[in-house]
């Protein structure tokens, strides 16, 4: 059964429109979670000396078939080094497996006994049809500020071009419609999902999904990855039927009683979009929602610096030619989502982004820093401690 716990960090959240513009944040941040009641798997113990294998925590079990979980102070895989998970994205190609390596998924299940079973780019849920190759990419940076969260590369999925700028030096607005006749893709039942009382179209376009089939290590009870959602729906289309979305759709025995669901959301359980409470990388003091259901003025406490050089940071008049100069887009900044799985189980994780209502005004998501977790794992999406 789901339970709710207070998040460990403060959020800047607006009722249905996020920090990018609308209403003040709630007094508390409630996050939907799932209990992993199996306890700590073998090899997952308390704190030891991160540099000295001899100073392992009490009960630390070493096994060559284990994953070396960062931060637990145990040399889980028994290689003589504590907390040294591999990095494997120094040189990558354009396949879905290369994308997985760019995210930090280094182990092959057929060789290591855990890790990647298969990786496929599709046009979304329940289809094997391929998206456009321009919709996925592996980059060494995204813009002037954003860099990989681990290793040397990060992955990008986009409803437009998965690169800095939307083709050439263009903004991600007005966007690229890849499929004029069919091929729009599909999302899981129940999506797109509205945020609060905002309207929501059920039509999706330019869907791209990275479908990962993974096998958990015997000493892991959860997974975690980082993402950063960007959208050119900001500022005009906040709280409109056209808000693009991103979900991380997990189907695992150890999660949600085995019922698949999204694991990336804000404090009000809203999926990731411009209406998400984390969406705060944008231009402060800008009129927003003029093409939506609720006009407001943005707060954008994180500012627009991270958008420089991405294509989402190009400026134009907001909400009409007399409006304030503002970025033609915004972002959530880096966030971390995590959820529980059963030790040793094989499961699927679908990382999916789409245009809503039409194929215009593109959105992109950066993906990186995948790793396994030990101990009790709650389902949360939070701002990492090293990201402001």
C-alpha cells in the first residue's frame, strides 16, 4: 500500500503551475512512496571507511556477484576497493545500449549476472515502432552550464532534436513536428495526467521512449537515476491542454505491489511538465499562462542561467510582442528519482517524453547517473543535495 512521507528537502512548488508561475508553495511536501519490506539484502550495511576495505561495517558481505553500492562503506564486490562502481561512457555510439551506458548502466546481465538485459528506442508504450534517430542523443554537455552527473556523457530524449538547440541554432519553439500523418506514438493508460485543475489533452505526438529491461543485483533493493526536464511550453502555455510530459514508467515486482506506474513526480504527485512544482529554471517576473487557463507572474527562484546555450534560453517577448523579454523555455534542473525493486528480479523501466495536444513547442529530458540502491528504498523524486 502507498504511504506518504515528508520529503527531506524544501521545495518551491506552486499549486498547479510550479515555481515558473502561479501560486505559493505548500507548507509541506508529501511524496508518494512504496515500502520495501524485505529488509536490507545481503551486503548492504551501515557506514564504514569509504577508503579502507579493512574498516568495513559490521556484517559487510563481499561477493564477486554483488554490485558495489556507493556510500555504504562496504567492498560489496570484493575487488579490494570500497564504493567504486564502474564508469563506462568514455566512448559511446548511437544505439539504445550506448545511451544506457551514457546513463551509467555499465553491467551486462549476460556477463555479470545483473545489469542491462536489453535497451530499445520506441515510439512509446506498447509499440516497437522506432522514433526518429534525431530524437535521441548522447552528449558531453548540454549548453554552457549543464554537465554529466557521472562519467563523461549524458543521454538526451526529445520531442524535437536531442541536442543543444532545436536544429542549427534554433529555439525549441515553435518546434519540430516529426510525424504529420500517423506515427505519433502512445503512452501508458492514465497518461497524459493533468496537474491539479489544469486542462489536459489526451492526444500525444512525437513520443520517444527508452525501454530498459534490467536485472537487479542480488544485493540491491532499488534503483536511482537523475533527470532534467526542459520545455518550450514555458511561459505562454502553463496550465494549458498542451503541456508536454515526461514519465519514468516502472514495472517491477518490488514496486507498487507489482502494478506499473510512474516514479517521477512532484510533491503533489504531478507528473513532470511545466506545471510541475520543480520547474524553476526560467526568467523571473515574467507574465505566464497567457495561452492557458491561469495567468500569473513567474518567480523562477533558480533563474535562467542553466538554460544558456541549450536552445531553451534564447529570449523573445513573452505573451505578445509587447511582453517582457524572457527565455523561450525553462527547466526543472537536475532531480533524482528512486524506487524499490526485488533483489535479483528482471524488470522494465520506460523513460518516455511526448508532445501533448500537437507536435509543436518541443521538450527534452536529460538522463544520467543511474545506480542501484541497498536497504529500504522509498519512491521519491527530490533535488540532489549538490544541486541548488
